[in-house]
C-alpha cells in the first residue's frame, strides 16, 4: 500500500512538473511577444514624434530616448493646453468688453435720438 501511495505521489508530481513546464513555455512565449510589442511601440513613437529622432539606420533606439521623447511631447502638450486656456480667458474678456461697448453705443444712439 505504501508503494502504491508513493507511485501515486510520484505520478502527481510528474503531472505537476509537466504542467509547470507547459506554463513556463507559455510565459516565455508571452514574454517574447511583449518584447516584440515594446520594440514596435518604441519605433512607432519615434517615427510619430520625429523621423530624425529614430536615428541613423541600424542604430538601436534606447528606452531612454523613447521616454525622453514622450516626456517632451507631454510637456509640449501641457504648454499648449495652458496657452489655450489663457487664450480662452482673453477671448471671454474681450467678448465681455465688446458687449459693454455695444450696450454703451446703443445707449448713446438712444440719447442722441432723444436729443434730436
């Protein structure tokens, strides 16, 4: 009976090892695909940002280059957003002034008309 239990335990362990091996193969394949996707993403980012940023043909693009370019784009986007906000505020202010001037012109016309 002890021998049967030992054989069953060995069989379970063999199955567990096979399952672990299968999972390891899947994880390695997933890691390989993730590396390929990362490299593709880096290339796409650099091409989209600036063809010149991709460097000389055959030169590997470093992750730091990609990070710096994304950071630069992010900062430029933030500056554009702030500038847009300032321009919106300025536009609102000018529209308010224009409305006040229009109202004053109407009052002036009305007063002028009454004087005539």
